[in-house]
C-alpha cells in the first residue's frame, strides 16, 4: 500500500492521476490489480477518457443537475458532492497485466473533486496479488 | 470469504454496515483489500459519509427522481431499484493497510436498500491478498 | 489474466457476459475475486438482474435522459456515452467463494454498450488471490 496527496484548485475538477498512480504503485510484478481509493466523501475516482479534456468538462456539466437540489438537510451544504461520489464511486479497481496497468487506449484514472478547492486530498493505492 | 445478513425496515434505507464488515472480515494480516458485495439486484453498497445521518437522507432524496419513471416494462414494478443499484454499484472495494480498513475520517460502508423492507439481505465479504 | 472480445449490434445494448467471464477465468481455486473490466471509455460493466430482460430495457430507458444534453463540447458527439460509463463504472469486482462466482440468485454480469454498434469490444478478466 502507498498513498499520495494532491491539491485541487476548482470547486469541481477532474484531475488525471494516472501517472501518479503508476509512480506510487512501484513494481507491479505479481500484482493482479490496483485499488485506487479516495479517502474523502466529497471526491470520487473514475476511469474515463483522458485524451480530449472536453470529455470531463462534459461529464461535469451532466453531473451537476443530477445532484442539484434546494431541499437538502445536511448542514454543511455540500450534499451535492456526496451524491456525486455515490454515483461515481469512492474507489476504482484497475487490472494489471504483465506488470503494467491494463488500461484501454483512451482510459485514464481521474480524481474527481466535488467540494474544492482543497489542499492535501489523499488517494490510497493498494496492490492486490494476482492468482 | 464470509457473509452476514441483515433485515431492512424501510422501502429505501441506508444502513451503516462498517462494524459488521470489520467483524465478519476477522484478522486482516496480509489482506490488501476487502470486497463488500450485495447479493441482490435491488440493493447496493457504497462508501460515503456516516457522521451526519442527513447525508444519506439527502442521497435518497437525490436518487429517487433519477430513477422515477412511469413507463417501465418490468412486471415486478421495482425497476427504479434496479436502476439505483446500477448507478451506485453492487459491490465496493475497501483497501486494507497494516491490518485495518483504509477508510478516510468520514467514510463508512453502507448497505443501500431500494426495495424493502426485506428480511435476510445477504452481504458477502471477501478478503483479497496484498502484493 | 485473460480477456475476450465481443461485437455489439445496437447503439445502446446490455449483453449478459456471465458465462464468457466464467469461461475466460478458468480454474478459480485460490481466487478471491474476479475483476471484470471494460477497456473502453464508452462501455461499462455492471452486475444486475438477468432473469427478466425488461430490467435492462428499463435501465437503458432511465439512463438516457440522465446523460442527454445538447450543450456538450466533445467533438465526437458521444459524451452521453462517457457520462453513462462514469455513472455505471468501467469495471466490476465479483467475489469468488469455493471456486465459484459468489453471485446472488438473480445477479448477472453485463457489458453495457453506449456507443455501438462496435466490433471487437474488449473485456479483461483478472484473477485476484484470496487471503
């Protein structure tokens, strides 16, 4: 297991963390998959297209109305962020094949900030043994 | 692998199962992650905030209109529950570090009932080896 | 690790791949879970009901308006597909117990095409060791 932190600069932001995940994971011999887990309840992890940055712009545009309500009870006023994390997921699992992440040609791993900007957001990367 | 069951008392209900998962998992030495999996197609598992119960109330409030339609075909009349499980996920993976669940300060594991109340809902907890 | 490909015939289509996953995985002795991962950013993997085909018809009906917008920027015009994959997930983890997939009575594994029809969609199946 290892982890890293990142700072976010926008209220809602999709940060490509693929290279940081690979660096944090180290040697992948014998590894069957990596768990990439947000340690926060207002930030998610997804695997999606990273080639055209418009894709995550569009994703943010679509997500906002799904979680936008004016009748939330939670005092902190960030229930929309909790809803977005429930929809996208707090962690993703990426298979490892022959010592490399088995990502498709366009797939990248994103940290999804929904209650930023924040300092020191934490991501855990855990190595699981293949069988 | 191990499993436990729980009864739900509401049609839509978010039950914090973190302690039951930890108890079911037993000794976590050598474990890299736990899989927590619902065995049902109308109940999901999520990781989200458990400190303020209003968060899951708000989550339920946001989810309901996303799955509420009057043109579903499925005879049993619970397609909204199947849609919610597709959106949230039937299983979650929680990393384990140094023999303890690597959950962030506010993160808890929830069983999400969308077609209750039901008796004997089953949750599988599977231990994966670290690498 | 292993993989298989499938062709899709509809723009949006839910294909039950449970038997193909089991066949691809081979001997499950010592395995704690399978990762089933789409290698594409416009196709997801879910676990949901496979007994009544109306369930996935209804799921498609509910998903479409959640991702349907006319203000997307992405040039390829398939941002709705990327949004659906973010909501459902690029990969699922299925626990294995005593050498068999620990799926509930009604649970099946689906490949979810959101930008078809396409030839040679690729699914990776990775075996993770139990602990």
